[in-house]
C-alpha cells in the first residue's frame, strides 16, 4: 500500500467544477441538511411536476423504506433526449465504435430522438405498456441505448441481461421478472467472433416459455424467425417518429438489474426514476469533471450497472457525447483502447482494473504509439486497483497529467459513493478516497456492529443514511432486500465490503466480506457456481471460493465431491468446467476444479470456507483452528490434492 499523494495540478483545479474548498463546503451542507442540499440539486432534471417532498427514508430494520422526490413527475427519455434538442440537436450524443476498427458511427441528439420515439412506438405496437417488463439481451450497439430510452418513454421497466450470459441464466431472468418482451440481436460480434444471441434466446425460451422477441439485425445472419419473433428494421421503418412521453412518478421503477449475492439466486435490484437519474447525472458530471463538448468513454457493457449509469443515463441526462464500444481491449490488438482514444479524441476514460492489468502486461509501446493528449481524467471501477496498475495507468496512459478517479460503488448504489473528485482530491494509489455528496460512510466492528469512531481503523463498510441513487427493493421480494442490506447491522446499509480508513480519513476497500467473489470486475456468488456444479448428475457436493489472480483480481476455485461410484478423470473435469459455462456463462468458468473426497465441515454440517479459501490461496500456515471440524483429516487430503490440474 502506498501513501504517496497526487494532488491535481493548479491548471486542472482552475477549470474544475469542484475544487477542495467547494468539496468541503458542499459535503458538509449535504450531510448537515440533506433536504435542502438535494432540493438545490433538483434543477439538474426537468420535471413535469416539481417535487415538494424531497427525502422520506428509513433504514430502520422494522420499516425500511426509501423514497426521494416522491410527489415529483418526470420522464427519463425527455431528460436524456428531448430537453437537449433545442440547444444541441446536431451535437453527437453517441459515438459508436464497432468491433471492426474500420466501422464507427456518430448519432446526434436529433437522430437519437427519432430512434427513441420510433422504438417506443414499436414497443407499443407489440403490446408493451407502462409497468411491463422488457428484457434486453443485446450487443453493445446503439440500439441498446435506443431500447432503454424507448422503455423509459412509455414507462416500461427494462431488465438488461449481459450478452455473455448463457440461455439458462437468461431464462431465469426472463421468468424472474415475468417479461412481456425480449429484445435481442441476431448475433453479437466481439473480438472478431460472433455470439449467437438469437439462438440463445430460442434455447432460453425452451425454459421460460415462448416470450415474444424483437430481433435487431446486427450481422444479418439467418437466424430463423418464428411466429413470436419480430424483425426490428421492418417495424422501425413503419413506426411514427412521435411518441408522447409517459409522465412517471419519481418513485416508479425505472429498471431491474440482476446481481449476485452471497446466497441464493441473483436478485433483481430495483432502481426508480427520479433519484436514480439525478444521482447518475450529478456523479457523471462531477466525478469525471465533464464539461460541455467533452468526449467521454466508459468501456463497460450496458449489461452491468456501470453501463446503465455511466454510458447511458448519466451522460445523456447531461447532454454529453458518450462513446459506446462493441469490442474488446485486445482486438485486433492490445492497442485498441488507445487507438479509439486517439481516433475519437476522448477526454474522460473510465475502465476496470482487470483491463488495466491485462494491458499493462502487453508492453508500453501499445500505448505510447498513440496520441493521448486529449485525455483529461482517467477512471476505474469494479474492484480494488493495485498500486502497480494505478501507477502504470497514471504514468503511461495519463503521462502524469490526468487525475485518476477510483470510484467505489455497487449495482445497489446506482452511482459513485466513494470517489476522488478530480479537481478537489489529492489521490493515493489504491484508495477510493472520500465520499460523494450526501454519502455518510461508517466503519463498523464486524463482531459487535458498533461504529468505530477513531479515524484510523478497519472493519465493515456501511452507509448511515440514504442517497437518491440507492436501490429501493429487490424485485418481488422486499423482505430479501431488508434481510440482505439492513439486518446484519441495524440502522445502516451494509455494503458487503470490508475497508480500512487511514489517518487522513481516506477509505481503502479491502474486498467482499461475504461469499461474493469478484472475477474481472464481475460479481459472482459462490453459491451460484456451487448450485451449477451440484446440478451435474455426477457431483454430490461442491464448495466454491475465490483466490488471488494476477489479471482477474480473483479466480474461481471449486472443490467437488462426487456421487458414490463416480471416478474423477480429466474428462470429467473438462465436462464440469463446460457445464458451469453452459449453466451460467463463460464469465463463471472455473479456474481450478479439485476433487475432494470430503469437505471440511463443522459438526453442525457447515462447510468451513475459511479453510477452503486458505488452501486455494496456498496459505497453509494460516489455516487457523481446525479442531471444530467433524473430521480434521479431510484437510490433509485437500492439501495433498491441491490444484492437480
Ligand atoms: C459498480 C460495480 C460491486 C462490488 C463492490 C466492491 C467492488 C466496485 C470498486 C470495488 C474496490 C472500487 N468494487 N468498485 N472495490 N474499489 N473502486 O462494480 O458494481 O458489479 O455491483 O460490484 O465491486 O466489492 O461491492 P457491482
């Protein structure tokens, strides 16, 4: 851990939205009088009915309820499109960079408006109305943004499923929200290869029923259209370019996004209209110090929350130019990110530590051969960034001139909670630094749950009061929402992360304290991988843990016990790996599968993951107390058989 600090340059500070003094003043105002503070920020959005009630929130375990701007009315597509037309109709809203480096497209706000209106009418024509759920299973193409905004125009609730998820995972999410329509594409080109999205939808519909599907013709491949399938191009050609926006209550659901937790199936995180959009817009402007005319690029996928808040909603609410990239960082070569930055004169660049680590290993020439002089701010998200990667990002990519914003947040939080502000915060490599406006982080003792008052400390990271971008509930299961986030530490929102606070009050995220692992910035519940493994006929029991991985941050380590009479062979190992990929998707592909004749369990039958984690980490000295195990000898077997790949 490094404690060297990197203050912003005087030149940067001069032009920044927020400098150190303003941060201090605004932060204090935001926590001393949240009502007044957020009332003052409301004007960032256009409301068809101005809210008079600002904050009505309770973290009380018996009565968790979160409402912001509850009597306000607005429409998200109006805020992201219509209201910009008079001033910036001809400005580029979306730059689309295709997987093929020779193909790109600029979409102006006028064009965006036409597409969104038409698309909204297409949805209506297919019987979709206010409150209906629509699943998007799409490549990173402009139609993904059109589809999201079209849903918001008519008040439909979208639920995006990352295009890397398997048909089985897709089916579970379609059923989970009882979707009326799936929007997909024929194929998704990425890194020169095409994923057969429409075929995956066909397979998913064998499980979730024959849900109507709209198919965007991305590659034109012949994918076979059935009775329930509709071609996008033909419907758009006939659609009217005028669709009146549905006025929505601030607390009407905007979208559902499934995310992994420590237990059970992924949960549908629900975000609502007013608070979410305001928070996404404000953090986008201030965290990245976005100024009119800047070109902003977030490399995430719209299938994750980062894509929702920081490719589509935040930037478009601000009238920004946002870049959408269909490809991968290493295609056609390891210079792709920097070639795109040069080509489109990118000013703010936002990516994940896993990508930085992977590119760092390819050599500096891939970066230095491009002109990156337009870059002003660099961002990271998704997992802790190690100081080596931070320093490389700072020196080789930013040439020491670009503040780095290490943004800590979650699907549940809607937007950044801990982050440097580029003109205000002296950064430290590896620290997400200090809270955004309105955010009150606290560090709790994991055992007693008591708040640690000393500045320097370590514990679990909770948040003491609500902010507008917070999730409101788990779709269809409010009890699970309360249980997951408000029951372990009463009166607080529990993030699931551990952290350290240093003498300067800076926060350093130490990783999850629950059974969630973070693989290349993607969240995965070990329980999900375990249930995929035990669904295989030859597997009796499985335990899955994370282990440190140089590029991915964490890798997936699986222990399996087999059904009586089954033999563990290399073929079975391959079969199990493919099985998990098929059940969840390639991102859940196990790095190691170890045969375990027995798993370490307590006498009450609980698997002791702490021990399995240590074995996966190759850290036998720290196994700790194994005397409470029902059969301590299984540990020796596990050590003897470790990583026999
Ligand atoms: C936005 C996003 C959330 C989890 C979170 C934490 C980890 C995210 C981080 C970070 C350290 C950062 N995380 N940002 N850890 N530093 N800057 O990633 O949402 O997919 O829900 O993951 O990711 O563990 O709890 P999500």
